[in-house]
């Protein structure tokens, strides 16, 4: 006698997916065109055909525990070739958002950050926090004289906010990822055939080179924007660590004046001090320009996709806008500082920049930026199972 398998459809989950942007999933009639044209789908249980069927049936538990939805790089080749306009690429994108919210710790933060309708709440938290801290420390005013951002928001204030909250975010993210990993293991029902570290190293090589992203035929330009944003973020992360080194190791504060202290750091050589400062500034600005260019291309690609009847969820739009604004406000704040803009404009831009940086860093476990970690974990786990194929 054949073994019975009992599924419990979640109609509410289907409606939530449709409301979030996967309103076309019911158009799918299982022709498998999406799985055939996808250059990334593994031969063993290829996606996204099965995910479309599971979404139609409302199989929430099965979908949100699956690693396969993270193997998709959302190039939308499948949506371009779908004869019914079911847009499987967009459906998988919505499913990934649902996974982040499902695993979020605490859960309410996933709802606040993950729902673009709550953006005002997410931004209000850092605005109020910074205003209160500035008021308590006596810095809730526009400083007189040349624009020096540390006079407005002292470095100890920035460190006192970002360091503990970043560590808290890392802890919250660790809990979320442990849940996600446990769910993947439960859903696969398989024993890993490879070790974790070799699988992780191989995964990171793929991600750093974007080798599989470039396999997508219809949207090769998307890989360019993704690379720019990705390495722009990495560059700005290095810049931040470098600035911390300058401040706490060299005891050299922005805007890095070439004074007696600077000369003492570099053995009395003004040439070396200037060279060091210029290299730092060039690296920082190059990273910011990459982020700006990548963010602009992301939005341009989203607009182009609209013209060919693919849907970009508001979750994706929000992240693209935040990325662009982080780069733009940071760049403008620097320009305003060195070109003599009215201090009120320079300091206001810098304040907005800090609020947006707060959003990017502290809310990382709940925003689309979390995709990097979730996708890394999913691809690593798939490699441990020896399920992925070389493309």
C-alpha cells in the first residue's frame, strides 16, 4: 500500500503572499518552463516549479524551511519566459522576505522592518534616540565656526550608540540563523556528506566572484549593479574599520589635519602624512561612489523590469532607496563640509546619514541586507548535502 502524505494548506499564508506582491502565483499551471530555463536550478529537485505549486497550496512550513528558495538569485529569467505571466522569480523573492520575518528574533522587529508600511516606525526609533542623546549630552544645537561633525555628534556618542546596538544585532541575528539552519536540516531529512568549513569557503568564493549570478542570461546588467553595491558596502566597512584604527590607535581625528600630532605619527614627514590621508580619502570616496552607482543602477533596473511586467515588491524598493540614500547623504555631507555650505544644511544632512546608517547596521537581521547571510547559509548547507551542481 502506498504511503499517505498529509498536507495542511494555509490559506491565510497564500493571501499574505499575494498581498505582499506574489499576486500572480495562481496563474501557474505547472508547465515547468521556469525550471527548464533557470541556469542555476540543480538537477536534484530543481526550482522554482515546485515552489510555485507549494505556494499555491499554501504549504507554509515546507516553503519557509526550504533552502532552495535561496539558491535563486532573482535574475527573473523564469519570469521572462513564463507563458502565463505567473512571475515565479517575484514569488520566490516574496518567499525569501517571509523567511526573514518568520525567523526574526524578536518577531516584532521582523514586522516593523520587513513591512514597508512601517518604515516611519523603523526610522523614528533612531531619530528619537539620537535627539535624546544629543539633548542629554548638551549637543542639541548647531555648532559655531567651521563644520566639524564631531562637534555636533561627538565620536564617543556615535560609538556609544552603534557599538552596543551592533553587538545586540549580531546576537539577534545569530538566534535567527540558528532557527533557519535547524529548519533547513529538518526539511531536508538528509545527513550532510561534506564538512561545514570547506563548503562555506566554496560558497564565499562563489559569492565574492558572483560566478553564478553571471549565469543568468536575461538580466546580466543586474549582476553589475549587485557587484557595485556589494563591494561598495565592503569598501565602506573597511573604511569604517580604518577610521576606528586612525582614531583609537593613531589617535588622529577627522578631518585629519596635518599638524604636529600627525607629523609625529609619521616620523615628521608631511609627505607621508599627506599620502596616507589621500589614500584613505580616495578609498573611502571610491567605495561611496560604487555604492551610489550600484544603488542607482538597481533602481534603474527595477524601473526597466516594470516595463516588462515583472513586479518589484515594496520591500525591494525600500532597500534600494535606503542604499542609495546612505551613499548620497554621506557623500553630500562631506561635500558640504569642505565647500562651505551653511552649517545647518551640512549638519542636518549628516544627522540624516547617521539615521540611515543606523537602519542599515542595526536592522540588518530584518532587512533585505540579511539576504547575504541567509543565502550564504543556504548555499553552504546545499553544498554539504552535495546537492548543488557545477554550472
